[in-house]
C-alpha cells in the first residue's frame, strides 16, 4: 500500500503536465456545426466521455466510434454508438467510448439531420495520467473479506484433516485432533504466504502500470550566443517513440513558445529547425534578455502530439534577425487592438468559447487581417504558475496535423478544413475580425491568454488576463 | 451444484468470446450473470446446508458433518461457501482494479485469479459433497454419483485451461514453456480424478468432458452474430469468436489411464513418476505435430476453427500469420532446461493429485 501511495504522489507532478488532457473542438460535420468535448480516460484502457453540442437545431442523431488515428486500427471502425440526446437541451448529445490503448486516437462523429449526413473525426491523445489509490471503505471491506477467506481456509483445512475421513457419528480421537491443529497451522502459514505473494504481485502490477504513465520527451535547451540548440531525448515512457518522426503542423515541425518567467510580459512564438535526430536549432530573432520558460509543440507521424518543456536564460539581448519569417512576439500588448468578449464567470473544467474581436485604428472590426501560419489566429493559454500551457486554434486545442490525418477517410475533408477557420495564405479567403477558441480551463487560478494574429504590417502579440474559479 | 458449475463454465467461455468479438461489456451481461450465478447458487445451497445442520432445522443428518468455528455442515458445503464468498469478493476488487489499472485486457490479474480460485473451490466443494455421498452409498447409487463426480472433474479441467488460456495459444505450441504450463496444471487433475473415483478410465473421461465442451463452444458460438463495439479493430468479425481447437489432452489422459491400470500395485511416487513422464511425452508427441496443422490453411474451417480471430488480433501478429513464437530464453540449452522443468512439474503435480485423490477417496462427511 505504501508503494501505491508513493506512486500516487509521484503522479501528482506527472499529472501537472502542461498540456490539457481534455479535447475541445469546434468544426463542421458536413453542414452541421458542432462543439465537441472529449474527456479521455485518465487510466488506459478506460472510457472517454464525449459531449457534442450542435449549433443547428435540425440534427436528429449522432453516432460516435473510436479508432486509432493511423495504422491498421484506422481501417475498420467498430460499431458506432448512438449518442444520447439530452431531454433538457435537444442539441446536446453525450456518449462514452472505450479507449483501449495509449496513443493517437480519433473519435469518428457521424451526424444525421434534416439536411443529410455529415462526418468529422476529432483526434484524441490517449495516455495514462494517474494511478488510483484505494478508498478506505473499499479497502476496509476487502480487508475484512480477505481475513474471512483466510480464516475459512484455516478452518476447512482443520476440518478436512480432523473429521472429514471419519465415519459418520465418530468423535475424532487425540491423533486426529492433533492432525487437525497441524493442518490448521500449515494452512495459516500457506494463507499468509499466498497473501504475501498476492501483495508482491499487486505491487509488481502497480509498478508495471506506473511505467505506462505518460511522460513527454525530455528537452534540454543550450544557448550558443544567439543560437538555441534543443536536444530531445526519450523519457522512459513505455511506448516506443522516435526522435526523428515529426510531421509538420501548419508548416513547421516545432512550434516553440518562449515566455519570460519573471512577469510573463514577453512572449515569442518561434520555429526551430530540425537538424538531426533529436536535435532542433534556431537562430534567435531580436529578443530581450531574461529567463524564459520554453514550451515546444511537436507531432509524431502517428499523430501523437506532445508539448515538451525546458527553460533558457538569455543573459544579453539578441539582435537578430532570426531565420524564420514566421517567428513573432515581443513585449505583450494589452487590450485595445483586440477585445476579449465577455465570457461570464469561468469555471474549471467547463467548456467555453474564448471570443475576440480585432479592431482597426478607428475602433471598428478590422477588415484587413491575414492568416498567420495558415490560421485566422493562434492563442496560447498559460497559467501564471506555468502548470498549464495549451496552444489553441479556432478549431480548438487539437493538433492541426493530427486533425488532417483524421480526415483522410472523410469525404468532406475540404469542407471541414475551409470552414473551420483553417485559412491559408493566398487562397483569397478573408480572415474575419471575430473568432473564437473552444477551450475548458483545467484548474482554477489566474491565466494569461496570448493572442496572435496578422495584419498587413505584421503579427500582433497581445495578452489578456482571466481568472478561473472552481 | 453441477448445474451451477456448468453455468459458470459456459458463462466464462461466453464472456471470453464476448471480449474477443464485441469487446465492450458491463456487469449485467448474460455471460457475467451465468458466471456469478454459480457463486450465488453455491452460496445459497451451502448456506442452507450450514444453517440447517448447525441449527438442526429440517432433521438433517448431523452425523455426516464437520465443525468449523462452531458451524456444522458437510466439508464440501464449506468449500462451496468459501468459493462463493471468494467469487463475490472478486467483483468489487475487479471493479476497483479496472478503475486503477484499466479495463480488462488480460485474464491473469489478481481479482480474476481470485474469481477463478473461488470458482474452483465451488467445483471442488461439489466434488467433495459428491464424494461424501459416494463413499457412503450403495453400489447402484455410487455409479450415478461417480458419473457426476467425473463430470465435475471435467469442469475443473476446463476451469484450469481457462486460467492458462493466454499461455496455451497455438503460437506457443512449439515452445517448452507451453508444455511446462501444462505440466503444472493438468496432471494434478487427471491423477486426482483417477485415484478418487477408482474408475479405470477416469482421466480419459475427465479429458473427454473438456474436449466435448470445447468442441461445442467452437462449433456453436460462431452461429451467433456479434460485432466489435470498441477499437482498434484489426480483425473484423460478424460472429462470436470461439476458443481455439481443444488441446489434445485426451490422448495423454488415455495413456495415463493405461499406465496406471498396469501399475496398480506400485507406490504412489513410482506411479507419479511414470504417469507424469508419460503425460508429458505423449502430449509433446501429439500436440507438437498437430500444431503444425493448426497454424496451416488446412485448419481454417468450421471443424478446426483456425480462421477465427478476436477483433484485436493485429494482422502482423504471430497468430494471424500462422507462426510459432520461440522465446529467447529457450535458445540453445534453455529449451532442454524448461522441458526438464516441465517433466519435474508433471511428476510433482501427478503426485500431488494422487495424494489429494487418496484423501478424497476416504472422505466420509
């Protein structure tokens, strides 16, 4: 039991990973706009809870099925479940899906409505997050039953040796009685032995399970003047991951956020280049001196996204220029350039929509916005104690690379991607001045929202403070 | 009691097939109900026996009972009651286990082993109840009870093969560890049944019960539709996936019967030595070449059933590709070492079975 408690304490630090376990997605299934919330199980295998809210009123039914994102398991969907329609809110549907192994999954969502059918697949990252300890009531009941069973073994062994072979009605003699006591003693020893073996087995299983607790790749940052070197290495997580299997997520293999630790007042969104297996490098742009917390988003080729963390201390400001034209950031600007629309009281764990309106110089909704990295806007959500970091797009907190993998078998791929604010430069699509990010803050506390969008003059990086209650 | 045990055996294989075909279940599936009914029936009947004998209700024959902590009943009733409590204990334990370490992915876990031991105890309790009656009965009644006794022995054999199911798939049939696990679990039942019943063909009959049940499962389960309700689905199925073709235990069982018939005057250790070695060598002689056939296309038909795969069986797996797995530890001298352990265990468990059989033969209460 002590080992179990130790594992649970160990889990505390693991659970406080920077990513957010739950998935928040907004997009189209055919013509039907959906807000999908997926709460993956914290223990794998386990059941993921799915909640889908349709913005359209003509949705008749929604079916959901879990599949792996890539590989042989992505070819044959299991029989889909019919999500349960809420009686209070007929536009809300709920269901539970079993996730049987850690890795990159997708929830295939099939909508049937008055305007025909529609499909969208939402990528989900599944990994064990914690080891549970036994509650005192269950522990007490099982302990009593264990003692009862052990006593039963002792009693049965004694009776078997003392009386079972005697003809009916015969009273056991001294020899038989002695044999009975001997058998009871032996059975007691054996019972203790079995309980000890069982406890060892249980601990071995618990330790084995603890190895399956998710640990992201480790990342070490090294500065050589204005050249940042990021060395990645295996973390010991039981799943085989390679250090050279990354795929591009809106054009880059890595998206690195550098946030100044002292006041969170300076933020950069950078794009290191892959140099060799496990190594990324970046010539830093013009950056202010300070100690920075680093959050790096990468996606493996199987669609499994990870957020790697590290820190670096820039003793002197760098002069730049950097290598990547997509790098952007600096001293955060406050409200005025964009407005955070009222969201009411924010509560931990509750799905919400973080909406912004970008203004022009006259205070009107901006009409000249451009896509930034193929998206209408990017939002980083950072808790002020750095225990939460999540990089969002108007689709939600899914990886866009994983999302595109999930749509491979989806006939409505183009429809989904275009209407889901995944704007691409040069496609002539106008970037709206108003956009929202589906998200649920995992815990209560003070958060910083770092918004990035592009005007013809360049990328703007703004920040907004929000407070989340329990 | 025989009905309760049969219910649990059918339920257990139904449940395994459910997990191979549909995947998703809950506590109230028919298969689970069939399993737990064994514990409930066993618990009720044994509780009645204990209650009525302890408090002298219904004029029971208290002379045929033993006493445990002030309670009176035939010994078998206490074994059944213990099994029932163990089976019911395993339910909340298993539920917690799922929440802590994930839903069912393997058979051999502490709560499942507790469930199987509980079930075994119910079956052994049934055996001992039958034996008590049998050892006190007239010749005519004894013949009927002996049939019941051998049938229950067959169910025990099936239960043990469920416990070792993951270690006895056809991909392992060319590994020494496959024969080691058989040596560890099978001779004890064959020897015990042979000794306790006194029937010349006890081991063969016991193995026949196993073979008939398994063939029945293999031929009947695929007649019912089923489809996976969770992923990843690697081998799509439209019917209940049955267990693999039964192990050829009936052949070494027959060999053991023949040997033990000819060694009646010999000591138990000598009989165990010869019986254990005969069991192992005949098992290797028949199962090893038969495994070549089982993994071939020739066995992919309704009779042998090698074309049935659980939905989770990966196309690159040894099972789907019809390959044998050779563990690293069996390279070189390792194979002989583990086969030596298999021989030692076969002899040892034969002796244990004989000792237990001898005790059962003298059970009066």
